[in-house]
C-alpha cells in the first residue's frame, strides 16, 4: 500500500516527461530545432509564424536572476537573525508571519503587484510604465523569501554549538562568530535553500503574467517588459489548435521549463545531501 | 511473505484507482448523452469582447425561458473556437472569422461550424487623457503597432516614447486588428501583451504615453479614464470618432461583425437562443450594451 503510493510520484514524473516529449518532439522534426532557438516569438501571424523560444528563456532567466538577487540579502539576513539573534518571543512572532507569507496564493500576490508594486516602480524610477521585469522579480522574491528563510534557518541551527563556543572562547565577538564561523559552516545548506527558492521562482506563472507586460523581447534591462516561459504557456495554451506547430512549440517551452526546474532541484538536492553527510 | 503481501496490496490499490477512474469517465460520458437529448443547459464560450453582450442576452433570454440555463465564459475567440472543435461548448462567441486552419481541423473532427453574424463592433483606439494627440490615420496606426514609429513626435505629438499595449494573441481583437489595421503585417515584438481588455484600460489610464485598442463598448464605458482617438481612413479623409452611427454607416474604418458559431444548423433550444439574439428584443440588448445592431 505504502509502496504503491510512494512509487506513484515517480510514475507521474516519468509520465510527465514522456507526455511532454511525445507532444513536443514532432516540432524538432518539422519546423526543426533551428526554428526553436531563434529570437522571434510570433505565434499568430499572417506572414510567417515564428516560434523562437530564446526571448522567453532570457525573459525567465532575467526575472529569476533579479528575484534571486533580491531574495539573497532578505532571505539570508532574516534567517541569520531568527536563528542566531532573535529572542524567543521575537521568534514566536516572526515565524508564523513568514509562514503566512509562504501561503499566500500567487494570484493574490499578482493582484497586489498590479495595484501597488507596478505604480510604485513607475514613480520610483520615472518610467513610462511599471509593467517591467523588475516588478515581476519583486513579486517572485516575495514568494521565494519564506522558502529560503526556513531552509537556511535549519542549516544555521544544525551548525554544532561547539564551533560557536570555540570561536567565542578565542575572543571573537558575537557578530564575528556569526559571519566568520556559523554562516560559512552552514553555507552549503544556505546555497541549497537559495536554489530551491529559485526553483519555485522560475516555475511561477500567475503573478508574473500580471505584471511583466509580456512583450517577447530579448533584453537585459530590468526596466523592460519581458515574457516568461510560464506566462507564454498559460496565455496561449487555451487558444491553440490541437496538434498545430504552435501547440508543439508550447510543449517544447514546457520541456525547457521542466529541464530548468529539474536541473535546479537536482543540484540543490546534491548540495543539501553533501552537507548533511559532512 | 511480507513483501508478497505488500505487492498484493499494491495491486489492489491500483485496481481501486482504476475502478474509480472508470466510474468517473463513464459518469461524464453519460452526462454528455443526456445533454444532447434535452439541452436544458446551454454553454457559450469565447470572445472576451463579447462577454458583456452575450451575458446580457443570456440574462434576458433566461427571463423569458426560466426552464433553461445559459452559462457564459470568456477566454478569447481562439479559446472559444478550440472549445467548439473539442466539443466542450455548445455555442462559440467569436469576434473574428474562423481561420481556414481551424476549419480544416473542424472537418477532420466531423464538426461543421455554422457562422451567424449577430452584431457589429467598432474597435476604439485609446490613449491617456493627458496625451495631446487626438487623431490618427490608419497608416500612422499601422506604423505605430508594427514598430516603425517609436516616438509620439513621429506622428505629430511630443518627443516621448510610445508605450504599445496589445491583447494576447488568443484574442479575436488581436487578429482582427492585425488583419484590418496592420494589413496582415506582424505586431512589433516590443508591444506588451496584456491578458484582458480591462488591463489595457487600466494601463492606458495610468501611463501617460501608452496607446491601446479595445472594443467600442469597453471604450465608451471607460470614457472617463481614457481618451478615444478619431481615425482617418487616409490622409485626405475626415477624422471619424467611433459611434453607433459611424460604425453602421461604414465611415469609421475599424469595425467588424461579431459572430456566434454552432456545430451545424441550430436546433431546439440552441435555435431559440440564436433567434432571440437576432430578434428586435435581442438587438435592443446589442445597442444597450454599446455595440451596433446588425441590420
């Protein structure tokens, strides 16, 4: 009984891979891989439909990278405070709130972003519109921070007390001990936490779709609009004719996305495992 | 022994799951059969532009026929046509004509889309009320949305960047605009694709240099938040504001018929609904909702 429930998840993952591959792979045969790695995504056209997923990949990467940059200082800072410096009372208050943040549905965060963050970014940076990659990144950081906090807090807590005691005994101050001993010792765990957070970020759809403007351009500027892989699938899947090139291309986008999250999770698991052994 | 036990249990569980799935599937198909014979419940899916109109029709129709239920959902004309082809909706509301590609697919699936024009819609071009530009030619519009004109100064406005807003490519308005205004050229990739008409109105009302296109009904309803631009068919023609009169007379150049699509000839309650839409009463709903009647 338990065996079958446990193996179901393996079967499902394998099934998803097989299914995506089956629906997406004919695209590689006909329009071909070259079409897929071009820079123009124009699926509805009277001239020539183009299915270059590069702008979507770079869009997802830009938003994810920005979100990670925002997540690291907040996530790591907060976890250090909660595990090392906070008094028990503070911890009692902080922890539940962070957990509540983790539980907010993404469409609610997206709505909050549309009404609050987008106009805020527009005024702060004097832009003509706030529908930018940065707006998406801010929302994603909000969603990733709780994950990063709770996993890195675990990592920090499992640093042996003897390390800290030794450092303090040698005359190091509390701050020196935290930044030079505890954090470095917990670094693999913190890295894994950040990577798991990124895994959540890259797969997030609804909030990003509402605030990034969804223009399929290749850009490195946080103040431009971007179209992410997830938003593309969500926006276009409902409309697409079953079995068309567009349909297959969307499955290829799905495969790219799955590989990205899968890769991130694998690396994170490896790092986490290594640190538990050590 | 224990491991054999486990295996037996695993098989039992798998069997149970399979049984449940089978029952669910059977239940669904049974419902389908029932729906086909009686049709007390009509589903209409498609164009976001038409959601207002179709819901108003549905409401008025259900008042006359309390024994029937009509459910209306949006999602875009493409979504509606896909649903019609997949047999998940009775009627598809579409703000564009069905494409040849979709028609071929329909024939493959043994579905015969039947097109019925029910109203006319003008597409309004909207800008921020603070924007001094109040008239554009079709050529200028096409240049803006294909990315040839990047700044308002290119078309006689201030030296500011044009912020382009479009609907998602699943929208019938997107395809119609592309065909009618851009002469089938592609939209520039820099255009922001927003998921709904309301998002375009919202962005145009808050971003000073934005331009977007929405159905006339929506633009009229949001007249306090956005400015509607008058359109000239070419350099020498007069600038025309979209209105019921100018759309019907054909003076306003960006207008389109709105359709309902059914599988084959309308029968039974579906026919009652379509007839209602085309009746004087149904057409009154059309003008009340901000669209233009078909006759």
